[in-house]
C-alpha cells in the first residue's frame, strides 16, 4: 500500500486573505474621500474667478469715474472756482465753498442737477448693490458692495494738499474684497467742468 494519498503535495491556494481585503477597502475609501474633498473645494470656488473679475471691473470703473473729476481749490459751483489760487474762503480764494473730502452739501452721485463734480465729493461714498449714474440697479450685481475712501497724502515730493489717495473697495458676494488704489494730483486747480 502506498502512502501517496496521505502525503500528496499540497497545492497552494491563490487569493487574498480577509485582512488584505479590509486593508485595501480602508485605503481606497480614504483616497476617495480625499479626492472628493479636493473636488468639492474646486467646485465651490469655480465661480470665484468670475466674481473677482466682475468686482475688479466695478472697481476700475468707479476709480476711473472718480479720477476723471476735477480736483480744484473750490467746489466747481463756487463763483471763484476758475480764479482761486488758494483753498480758502476770502481773498484769492473761494467765494463760499472750499472743496473738501466728502460730498458738497446737496450733491450726490445720482442727481441730474447736483451730481458729484469734484474728486473730493466721492470721499466716504458707499453702494450696497451696484447702481449706474441714474441710481438704477445693474442686473445681477445686487450682491456686490462698493466703498470709496479718499485721503490727502504727501507723495513724490508733492504736498499732501495737492495729492489725494483714492481707495475703491468692492466686495463680491461670498468672496474676498478687492481694493484698487489711485492717486489724483491737483495739476489744474482752477479748471471746473
């Protein structure tokens, strides 16, 4: 009698153990969760570049509107605006209204008759929702906010009385604010519109 049936060579089984399968599933699930987190962040901020571009366009437009205004000694409506040589009421100065930083009494950005007519008038200006010059809301820009800060600064050897720093800050909905800065020099203090 032969012992071959009792001592037959064992064939090795191919496959994975239960521990290997569980480890594979854990590693795979962690990788998928990480990938989903990255994709979620990308999808959530995919509109951000468009919001930032629109905010930048709004800020550029408002900054240009402000910089195109005259920067005179007197309010442009003052009787001596074209002849004043100093920013003061009296001899060689304004008849009644020195132009400061902040709106001149009665002037707004939206008025047909008393519209802002000097750079300084925009100091402290704010918009909640973006409106055009007739105060009509611009479609789909209702969630944006704009704010203007103007201050006199000395720069490049020019006295602070003759230089304004203009900061226009626009905040898009759900995103960080964008601030553009411009400088306006008093190079033609007696030219009124």
